[in-house]
C-alpha cells in the first residue's frame, strides 16, 4: 500500500476543497476492498501524524485550513518558543508563550492551534495542542548531583531539566558534561527522566563543549566502515579520461583560504579578440567517483553538507575524497565538470558550454596573495609572473559582473565575519580577527555566481526536475518592523506591496561609510527570509536573480552533487532524469541539515569567544548598542563580540520604549538608543549559557 502517495493526493484535493468526509476520501482514492476495510485505521494514522484534522462533524481538512499548523518546536532561552512550519523558509515561525508549551520540548514535532493571526506588524501566536513526535531521545547537559538522585541541565534550549535516578548516573562526576537517553518524556506532574549513556568530560573545557555540541546536534566526525571501505576502492581506481575535454594546457588556478584543504573550484580567464572574456569555472567531478545510492552517497546525503566548526571540520566525504582524490590540488591532474562562458562587456553570458574535463591547477593561490598581487606587491608579482596578466583580467571581469549584479539590484551586505585564531594545539584562542573581503574573495564570489546562474538557466529551459537555491521576498510584517527600526537612522523601505531588492541595496549603499552601517546591515539581514533548497525555480531575491542553483561545491554540499548529476543528464541522453518527488525530499532534507550546520558553526565560535572573554573579566570595554529585549540591552564590542546587560540588575529601573525603540531610565533622562557607544565592565563569561554579561561603567 503506497499510503504516502495517497496522503499527497488528499492534501492536493484539500487545497481546493475545504472539507472531505471519510466516504469521500475512500471513493476518491479508489481503494481496494482491503484498504476500505482498514480506511479508518489509515486515516486515524494521518490525523495522529498531524497531516489531517478531524472536526466534530468527522470532516477532514488540512491543518492550515482549520487554524492549525504542524511544525518543529524551537525553544528560545527557555522563555518562549517558535514553531517552524514544515517546508517553510521563515526565520521565525509561530510564537508560543511559555504557558502554552503544554509539555512540548525543544525539537519536538507538534500541532499548534493559532490563537492570534499574523498581522501587518506582528507574527502569529499559538498554543501547542498535541505532541506528534518527540525529538531524538538523547540530550546533552551538565550533571547536578545530590545524595540520592541527580538532574541534568541541558545545554542549549531543551525546556526542562532531566531527572536521573542514582542507579542511572553511571560513573559521572558532579558538573560533568553527559549524554542522557530519555526514558520518560515528562508530563504536568513530573519532569522528564533519563539515564546517562556517555560521559563527555568537564564542562569547563571548551573542547568538551564542542564535543557535546556535535553529539547534541546529531553530527558525526567518523564514517561507517562500509563508507571507508568504498573510499579505499575508489582511490585504487584508474582515472578514466575518456569523453573529457583536456584543459591541462591552460593556466587554471585555484584561489581559496590559506587553511582550505577541500579545493572544489578552479578558474581560468582569457580576453578574446572580440573584446569579450572567456571564463572557465572548473568544479571537482565528485559525481564521477561517488555513484548515486551507494553507501558513500547515502552517507553524504544524510550529512547534507560539511560542517566547519571553529576547531575542526566534519566533512561530507572522508578526507581521502574531500582533501585527496577530488580536491583540485596544485600540479595534479584532476577530473572536473566545467562551465565555460563567453561574457561581454555588459556582463551578459552570450555563449556557454558545460562539459566533463581534466585540469591541472598551475598554482594553489590564497586570497591573501591574490589581494597583495592586485595591490601591486612586486615580489609576489614576480613569483607569479606567469598568471599576473590573467589575474588582472580576472579583476576586470569580476568588476563587470559586479556592476551588472548591482544594476539589477543584488544586495551586497558589508558585514564583518569573525575569524578565531587558535593556538598550535587547536585549543586556546590566540586572537580574534575580521576576515578580509578583498578583490580575491570578490573575484571567486562573482565567478561562482555566474556559473551557478548559467547552470540554473540551462536546467530551467530544458524543463528538467532539479534542485534550485531559492530566496523569497520578505513578509510585509517584517518590513513594517524593519522600517520602525530603520527610521531611527533616517532610512525607509517604500512601497511594501512591490518589494524589490534594489530598495534594500540603496539603504545599504547610503549607510556604508557610517559608524552604524554594520548595525543597519544586520537589521536588514534579519528581516529577510532564509535561502533554501527547492524543486521550484522561484528565483533568488537577495541576488536579484531569476534562476539560481548551487553547482560549485560538490565536495561540501550535497545539493551541488545532485545538480551535477542533473546537469550530466543534459549532455548524456542515456541517463534517466530524476523524479521531482525524490528531489523534493532531498531538497527539504538538505535545507534542514544546512540550518543545523550553521547553528553548530556559530555556536562553536561562540564557545571559543566566551572562553576568550573569561580571561578579560573586569576589563572596561567600549561597546555599541545593537538591540533590546524586555529585560536586556545587547551590545557589540570593537571585535564584534556580542554581550548583554540584564537591566533587572540595574541601580535604577529601565523600561523598553517600543514606540521610539530605545531603553529608558524611568528615574532620570538617561536613554540607550541603537548605535550608542557605551563604556561597560565585563562582568562574566559563562561557558554553559554562552552569555557574556556586562554592566555600564556608571552602573557598576
């Protein structure tokens, strides 16, 4: 019985018809006598899973048509929650106040009843009416022991402490980081219960905290024995050069960060006699080595992407593949999938070709060296004299592509990105820097976008099922809130009903050289939706691009590997096209794994930053006001490290002035506005909560 297909048919029908009875469903699906006999059991299972709702008259409808939403429950700082609707790209879902949790825990799949509908200036609110499925049953936290029992206080947001009977503590010590298997999920009268299944070590050690983060998020450093065995077999294979264009005579180069080991893109530029530019973007041909539905492929699909933590990489493929056979290492012949484009002086792709190829990178360039060469470093110009002219042509072409993107309205955020430098043992923080975004970085970014757009257009016009990288317009209520904040800086997004990225781009350009530019850019970014993977080609709002996909990083993104496979079917007619339903399932999955990876990467950096700031407790810092909550003011240091002040500890009483978006001392004329610079004392850096607490100097 293919019940999934039956359910999808019913869902499609219910988009047009508000209600269906049991008899109507049975008739519509033309079920066999056996299915008809079991129809109540089948339909009840769909109700239990939250896919359908049954009213008092026994009529069935979609949750969203009856004021309900099915989604994932996400607790924020153990104070409130959001429910993210399935398949939604929203950054914030339905708001759930703490009193409406109804025993739901972080990560649970729940059914929510909408209690307040979305308004132009406010998101929807709701209450949990049903827990459909609990999250994975392992939780990481800190052990708090007493004489006869213990509790585990989860790291991150879980919702409740977990009771551990004495017999289930194992050999863990007080304050140890531990992994707990949940044996009872809790109810109105009792907390969740569990047993300790793994001791991760001291909670005062940042490495242990990152180990715990990996465990908590279900990530993995190791690969299965079967995957490693298949990797060994792949490495032994003789390279097959047949049916490939030989590009080994070209001065193709890679440009990447100095510490990058998985080099999956290489570039070549040549100025043509007609004044146009030839751009070749050659991408590691992972699909040649990793065949679909093999052990390696399934493991890569499960991971979805590589995860770049502050102190380690959790690759999508074993390092023998990611850093070895597929990496486009200098002076080594490598198999690639190339997108060759002829681009005119307006930045338009006038001709293109995609093909399998072989390259030999002549130089492994770093962004730092390319930036120095383009800035006129004579020693490096001499060292790389064979590619100096090409680098200058790359810069010319990059600027042409950039002007085209800017003209159409592409949003280019100038946001600082932190780079945490660790010691030789890859443990302690030596310094915190801002990543450069020089011409070298921009060249690669521009070339990759050009290749991604070209490939996306090819697939779109050939009407093949594929995976696209999409980004939708922001919602109206987000722009209402954004305008309230931007007005404090003298900016405004006009014309809500006909939003275009150029409106955002213009504000970013106007604010660029001002002290508050970073704050303005971050505020705009928070108002935008998250990009995601879909089978629908709906364009990319942020890039102002009609067709966009991810083609350029198959070593570290499963989306790109799938796009390679789809693309190869356009040049090899013997390959069967993919089914859209299969690709849709993959797109949804890798959108989720991407968000898990982003969360883990950010948290790993935060762990090291908190440890770094622990040594500076008591120091006076000059910080900028970046945001407000009802009981907190948020700041950012000169090193772009976020910290906060709990105003309930203030000498005087402060209240948030929502209309003027500021925090006021009700006993004096003291006010904190966005962008204000303040001297504060660093009071605490807590490795468990990851909070960095400060107090204004005049309140200390």
